[in-house]
């Protein structure tokens, strides 16, 4: 086993746990569908988080070229997936039976989007800080856009703004994947 394989085991475990958390909660929501009030923004965030987990795993393939790793680099590499895991866990209430997901979303949106912003900072800053890559590259443009939007969403409770932001976030992520990393 080489260094890349060794490190990817831990990254893959965190990504796998996050995806399992999302899918488990989707099943819980389906089972409680008769007495749970859904919210399409909440459902959209499930899809966005799933896509973010796939994106972080997909883009980790480039790390196979890194010849030497330090412990701080490992911590920075894992900060993005760990942040996504925390977001996945916080996306659903402990008790889904009888939950109003719209009310739950807005009660927790400030903390959720703040953690999302920190996750973007760590995920974007990982390569410059740990590997010496440039921060200001075209591939990071969507990260800067998303960070700004996440800060606005953390501050604002305007329902229309949250509803309008969701398609922008989704499109930014899809375009980032399709333009910069469409193939391995």
C-alpha cells in the first residue's frame, strides 16, 4: 500500500459515513412521510451535500501525485470531508416523526451555513496551505462565489433568498465538476 492509498482509506471512510448519514435520514424521512412536513430547500441540500461528498472524493484522485505528506496536511485534507459530515448530521432533526423541516431549517440555518462556509474555507485552503498550490486559480472561483453566498445565507433569514440561492449553489457545483474535473 502506498501513501496515497493509505490516506484515501481515512478520507473514504469519512465520505462513506457522510453519505450513509444522508441516505439513512432520507429513508427516515420517507418512512415518516405521512406526519413530516417537507421543505424543498431542505431536500435540495440533501442532493447538494451528496454531490459535495462525491466531488471531494472525485477530486482526491489528484492527490496521488503528492510525494510527501505531513500530519498538518492530513488534518487539512480531512477538514473538508469532516465538515460535510457535520453538515449531513445537522441537516435533519433528531426526531423526524412530526417534524416541520422548513421550521427546522430556518431555526438552524445560521449555524448550518456558518459551518458550510468554514468547510469551503478548509476545502479550498487545503491545497494552498498543505501542498503549496496557488489559491487564486480558476478552479477555486466557484468556491469564492459559494463562500460569499454562504455568508449571506448565514446572516439572512429571508425565505426567498434561501430559495433562490439553492439552484445557484447546485449549478456552481455542477459546473465546477463538469468544467474542471469531468474525467479521472
